[in-house]
């Protein structure tokens, strides 16, 4: 008899951005982990959105609060920081503060520069990031290690994450494409061979960017999900419940309309009745 296993995972991001990777994770779990169901808790910190204009200290304090809430409210061993800005600002602090938890984060994808096969070393690439990620010591370290010839230009986009939040599932509309073009108008995009997504929110607009600029768009979803699944495989437990997949949606502003927005995105990308959705309100006393 094969015992069914269950994965319990906490995920947080400043808003809807992390859903881009949550959707891919769900598909990969179903494809690669047989006899395994999941209980995913997705926590959107929309009360503090956007992260890109906050300080490292503010983001680290916020990440610690979110981790405390998730780990104290649910029986989980792994937390996925589905946010580039939160990862570069706080993941090292979280690992020291919560040594009993496993953390997986998302860093700006510049390691592709290590693979020189089939790539013109004179090509330039544009990395789209938030202002906080642009100024982070971690990004500077990654660029020193992977881009010694300085072929990657990091472009901070202080308003883009909020713009993506404002137009859910309408990211290919003429109005959004016009506003997106305005966001990138201060650089000559044509000179770059590719556009690199340095924020999980930006993953939702890959098709819009391809349509607008006819460029290669890079986002390291496969490598991120592969790393996450390798961690989750070690944390699987025996499933003594109904063996049903569930996804709990929480937002720190406690807005029903925001949960509805998240659910509409998930419904669009996931098959009908693929996941059982739950909602949870953060008790007032537990909010910072």
C-alpha cells in the first residue's frame, strides 16, 4: 500500500507577484511528486505594498513578522520568500532568526552569464528590478561574480509592481502596454539583447514585454521551482486528511476584495476545481 504524503508550505510576497511562481509550483508538484497533495498558505503583504521603496530594515522587520505569523499559525517547516526584494533584504536574517525553518528565496537572475555556450559575450542585457533590489549589496555581489564585463544594466522601476497590481489579468491591453512603455522610456531598450525579470510581479508581464519590444525575456522559474521542490521533498509528512489540495489566501490588509483578486488570477491559470481555496483573516492583535 502506498502512503499518501502531504506538503505544507508557507509563501509570502508583497502582493500578487508570488502567485506567478505559486502557479508553476502547483503544476510541478502534480507532475513530479506522485501520491503527494499540498497545503499552501499564501500571504500577500498588501498592507505594506510596494516593498521596492522601503528600506532594508523595514523589509527585514516585515519579513520577520510574516514568518512569525506563518510558522505560529500553521504546522510547516518551509517558507518560500516569493519576492526578490524581500529575499535580498532579509533571507540571511530570517535563517539566523528561525533556524528550525527552511527558507527558499528568489534572487535576480544574473547567473545565466556563467553559461557562455551559444551566447555572444558582447551582448547587453537589461535587468528590471525594484529600487531596493537595485541598491542592495546582494545584487552588487551577484553582478561582480557573474558579470565582470558589466554587460548587465540594472533598471529600477519604482512604479511597475503597483501598476501590475492595478491591472490584474489585463496586462496585454493597449492601455497597460502604453503605461508599460512609459515605465521603460528612459532607456533605449532596443540596444539590449534580452530583458531579465528581477521581480516576481514582472513575471506576469513577460508576454507584454515580448509584444512591446520583440526581445527575449528571462525569468528563472524552472530553477527556482526545482530548488523549492528538492527542499519540500524532505519535508513531506503522512497525509492523514482527505488527500485534497488546498490553497489558503491571506492578505495583511484583511481585504476580501484582494483575496478575490488573487483567486481570479489563480482561477485563470489553474484548471477548474484543481485546488480547494480557503481564506483566513489575520486577528487584529497579531497585526503589526
